[in-house]
């Protein structure tokens, strides 16, 4: 019994990357007031869109310094494995992130990663960042339609837009900014803060350590889900 190919949605910072790129920039180049803004977001007083806008206004660094920092951020060793899994099974893979397109493009554009051939098929929905001298201008194109939670990127809306009708949606994430996507997805892989949130809010999820774990478990989970759906349909038909 063949399972339906899902659409896979990946968070970026802390999920594809080992370290959160935005946090790395803030820790290296921002006025320490960024920590107070972070706390206001974590406690729910502001949304992530306002949080990132205020934090990036506190950054002072030229482009060369930011690029050098980004070039040192490692990518999850299983990222290529998951991309290959998607290609082999006809499963689209997309990135939905509160983080910044500048960081995503710089990090994934490294020739050493060997992922260039996959990138043309990956849609990236993220916040926008561009340098202006030693200042950095943040904007949020994916939130123009409005988000009731004040998110920098409305991940559930992006998942609806990019999802394939009739196919399960898979979300893979690690942080608090992923909580609304986890609620919206059919299948969730979670670690760190997101895993804690899923446990506290009774959200069914599969723990993972690297993206290779996701690739290894997906076939099993999808086969199980397909079997369950067929069994349910069979019972419904026999009851008619």
C-alpha cells in the first residue's frame, strides 16, 4: 500500500541550521537591549514581527562582518538526506521561517553544501533583510495579509498556500515561533522548545534529533497513517 506524498515544511533557524542565525547576529552585533525585546516576545507581550523589527534596529555591523558570521553557521547534517527523500518520493519541500531571507540565501548558497540543485524547487517564505550601511532593514512581506498572532511569517497561511490538495502536511521545527505551524500540520516533528510546547499542549508529534531522523521515520509514519485511513474508509463503507 503506497502512501500519499506529503508536503514538507521546514523551519530554518535551529532546524535546518544547528544555530539560530538571527540570534547569532543579535548576540554578536546588537545593543544588549535586544534581550529585553526577546523577553517581551517570549512572554506574549509582543508578536515576533514587532520583536524582530525592534531587535534588528539595534544591530550595527557591516555586511562583511555579518556574512563572515553566517558562513560559520553549520547546517544539520541530515538536511541533504531529507531533500533526497523528498525528490525520491515526489514530496515537495519548502522553508517557512520567521527568520530572514538574507541569512537563508547566504547559508544555503554555500557551494560546499551541494544543495544548489534542490533550491530551485524549494519555496522560501520568510522575513526580508537588507543592509543599509552598518544598519539592517527588516520587513515582513508574508505578513501583509495580517496575522492575528503578530507573527513575522504566518506559517499556517504559507502552509495552506503551498500545500497540495489531499496530501498530508508535515512540519519540522524546534522553537516557540513554530507553535502555530505545529497546530496546523497533519504530522509534526519537534525538538527543543517546540517539543516542550507540544507536550504541554497535547499536540501529537515525533521527537527528532537531526533531519536524517525525519527522513527515516516519515515512510513508517505515512504508511501507518494510510493504513489507518483505509481501515476507517472500509468500516464506513461496510456500515452503509
